[in-house]
């Protein structure tokens, strides 16, 4: 499948802000989102519920006073024409609206050889749906992984990796490491394996053996698949222990079952700014149990998450 570069243009007076995270995820299944703009008369109180969504997602609000009927629609159409003529890297446009009046715009974009995607409600007129190469009903958008109640800072490493894997995976197949990396960057553009003491993404994923299996038998390609124990999700038991070592931004917790490795990002957010030190007593979720008979220290150590200091 071709990886398109999209301009996502949203009729903010027709679409709902609660759909927006799912809209972006849906478009990202087809390619990269380079531009995201939402059009409305932002002086109108009825559109104030867009404010938090725009702030959180970084989408650009485009203001158009409602001087006459469909003023915001006209602003969207003019921008779409300008983008398709003057921005060569944009080879796809997603029109988010249920207004059939956009069908002429969709047809013109198709005539220029660009890919056209549409997202709207079930009552979207057929003329707009047929004018698009691909149309998605908004009630089918993926809301399950919406992180509106959870900022990226709240996502620990395991959850970032799993979220990226689930978004990259198709038909329960293994995911190419480069594609996994692309989806990780979509979740967190500042993601860097060096933050977790690894020089490469491959090294980080290989160390996450409680989550993934890595097939690098083909030296030119590396594929990642989920461990059977992770499929369908799992509940992690909670234990207590004592921090035995703390080195800059990672450390180890010991208890009667062995030693558990953790990064600072695995500490719960409310305790993350605490000064951790040897001897601190903590409780934590067991992501991977220690294997005391393993050959290497990395394999012998367990993995801890959601670490909380016991006051």
C-alpha cells in the first residue's frame, strides 16, 4: 500500500471534536498526516468545545467569521485548492464533513491525481461518498485507544510500545521494525531509545522480551511479533520490594523472588519527581518475573512497572 502524505481538513461546524483523535488515527492507517486544520467561526460559543482538542492535538484552528452561509466551508475549499496546487509533498487530502456540498471539491482533487479520503456521519450524501477514493463513517472510528484522559507523559514504555504495535499491525501479522518505529513517533515525537539506555530501537525491543519476539534471521529486515502471553492483554500481579540500585534514570528492585529492572518512566507519575535511593521500599506491578536460571543478567532480571514509594 502506498504511504500517502495527507492534509486533513475538518469542517469544525459539522464534525465533532470527540471524533478528532479517532479521525487522525484512521488517516494514519493510510499514511502520514502533514497538515491538520479545523475550520469554524471560533467566536461562536457553540464551537468552544473544540478548544481542548485543538490544544491537545496541535491541530491548527482556522478562523472564518460567519459573514454569510457556509463561510467556513468556502475557507476550507480555498485552502484545499491552494494546498493541492502549491504543496507538492501533499498527495492526499482527507475531507472531514457530512456536508454533500464538498463533493465537487473531492472530484476536483481526484482529477488532479491526488488521493481523496472522506470521513463523515451515516447521513453523508452519496455524491460525497462516491467522490472519495475511500470514505469512513465516523461511528466506526477507533475510540478504544483514545488517550483523551491520558497524556503522553502518563504512557510508560511498555504501553507506548504496545500501543504502537497494535496500531501498526495488520491481520495479526508480525510488524517490520521500521514501521513500528514510525508508529512510536506518531504517539510521541520526542521518543528516543537513548532515554531508556539503548542506542537503537532494535536493542530496546529485544530487551522487551516480556512483550515481543524479534525475528532478525533475515539480516536486511527485522520483524516484531507479540509474545503469546501478551495477546488479549493480561493482568499483572502486585508485589513489594526494596530498591537495591538506582543509577541516574534506571534501577533495580529486590524481593524474595529476585531482582526487577525498571526505568524512571515506570514510576507512577505522582512519585516520578521523588529522589529515589537505595533502601526505599516500593510496591509495583510484575510485568516479567525473574528467571534465576537464565544465562544473562538481562534475562535473569524481572521487569517492574507502576512503581510507588511506600511512605
